[in-house]
C-alpha cells in the first residue's frame, strides 16, 4: 500500500518515516521548500531518503515569504535560551500561519495523484502545547476535509487517513523509537537557525527540546552544535 | 474590515472581487502561480487589480508540477468541443488534485498574517457538478478546519469565514452581476488552453461555458477567441 510521508529533515519526520516503512507502506517522501530559514533541512531530507532506501522523494517549492509574519520565514528573531516554562506559554513567533494546512494540502494532492490514501505527519505532544495546527482536533478536521475535497474521496475508492504516530510521544520516547528502528539521527536537523554549514545553534526551542530529548533518553546526541 | 480575495484572473474571481469591494472590505488580492498552463491568467489578475483599485496584490509561487496528474499542470490534453451533457458527467481531467484545499490554505495563511478573517472564493454552481472541491460541503469543512488550524482562530479573536458569493449562480447570472458592478471582462481569461498572446481557444469546457454565458446573459462577449 502506498503512503505519502511529509519529511522536513528533522528528528520527528525522520522517525515518522521509519515508522511508515516498518508498517510496510510503499513510501513517497514529500518535502516542501517553503522559503524557510533552515533550508539545510532539505538536504537532510534527501540524505535520509537515501539512507532509508526511499526511492521516490518529491520536493515542492512554495514561496510563503509573500505572506510573511513568522520568524521561520521573515526577518523576526528566533527566540533563544527559553526555559521549558516559557516554551509552554502561548503560541511562539516560529508559528507559520496555516503552515500545516498548506503542507497537508500539498500532501493530499500528491497522495491523490499517486493513488495513496495514507499520509504520515510527524506532529507530536511537545509541539501541540504551542502550535494550533499540531493538535489532534486539527488532524481529525483535516481528514474530514480530505474526504470531501478529492475525486478519490468522493468516488469512495478509499478513505484518506492522516497518521500522526508521534502524537502522544515525548521527545525522548520518539528518539528511543527511532533508535530501535535504526534512524541515523546524525542526518537530521532540528535547529530553527542553523549556520551555513548546517551546524545547529543549540539554544533555540527546537535545539533545547532535542538536546534534552537525547539526554533524557540516555542516547548519545550526534548533533554538531556550534555553541 | 480586511478580506483576502483569491483572484485567478478569470471571470468568476473578477466578479467575486467586485462583490467583496462592494461590501466595503479592504481587499488583499491573492494569486497563486501553481505552474498552470494558462499562466497568462496571472497577468489578467494584475490588470484587474489595477482596474479595480486594489493596491495589495500578492502572488505566491507554488510549483505543483512535482505532484502532476492534471491536464492543467501536466502534459495531458485539455478536452475540446464537449457537449453540455459530457461536461456534466464525472470529474474532468482538468481537476487538479486537492487544488482548492491548497489555494484556501495559502489564503488562510495570508489572512491570518494580515489580520483578516474573511476569504472570498469564486466557486460556483457550474463548477460543482464536476469538481469535488467546489461544493458547499467542502467550504463548510474548510471553515471548521480554519478555525482550528490558526492562532487567530484558537485565540478567538474572530471566526474565519469562506465567502462563496457565486455558489448558487449560473454563468449568465455571474456575468450580469459583474456588469452591474462595472467589471471589465475584457481583462479576464477563462480558457484552459490560451495561446501565447493570451487568445482563448474557444472550445475547451471553460471557453464553452463562458461563450454560452455571455450569449444567454445577452451581454456582448469581449473575449478574443482564436477560432
């Protein structure tokens, strides 16, 4: 059975890809170049597909800079060295307006185009404290939409499903899951603000969650931090 | 009050723009360059915003060719000279997988980014015989999603609304509505397969619906057809 896996090149999506493969799906990986600051992620995505034997990897270009207003796509500073409490409070400036709706929309188009009904997305518990479009209710609503929005859904050949296998996992649990499935985390990048060599800053929210995740999981962190 | 109007440069979206302006919205027009064959539409969109006094016009580039599988974006022939009965049957090859989900996703991102809650989209009755993502149920589902998917929706500062003012109109009714509101239809393009000078083929489904619409409305058709 075919599936589309959204693959940013980060730790979560790499683990999600490994899970989809372990469930015997024939996977098409989809990365979206949406003008993000951390574009070096896309190179990670390519290396991950090679390392995990995924032959079909599509990269869709979507220039979201025209809609602006996020620290990941506009010239707003990425917050650094926040405490765990600060991270739990409110919706961060790294939120990209309607990002996951757009990403899943593109994934849905690809799925329909290749005859897949299963879409994997690496959202998880650590995210949905902050991002509205990482919550289970959002994915349920998207699933309903998908089955109304498409020729394949309307013709009843199958039902689209959005799989979020990490949704209830903590970062250490995700890391342990990936290690079990042989994910090479040295190929992944989590940092919101890497340098040109792809070295992580070590102090943005994503780096702090990642560092803490490896430490708590008791797994050596293969990341090259510049700090 | 601010609104985002999806503006392809066709007859329907031009009329929708005129309706949004008549309701006193401060309009940001949004066109998406999704690698469509009929890219000359985008030039029409720009001329329309100029002619209707809309100062904020954003063009987002989204290369959907990587997901393929539609006559509008891939090398599948556009059907020509179909009868009205043939057009009513099934979902045409000009259907782009998940296109309206993606377009509305981008519009939602822009709306949130500029502080708008109102999105106008020119879907209409003539469309939803063929395209699943032009039906009222699809727009209702998208509205629900929008209010779950966004920071603005979750924080309850307003409720996103998808306005489809043409949804129950026939093509002649749309044309009469636009004429009443001063839309210059010579600036619009409906054809799925125009030549490089922007001249319409006259025989694809979109041209046939347009020609018949002007004839039935009793309005002179300003379109330059090459046939």
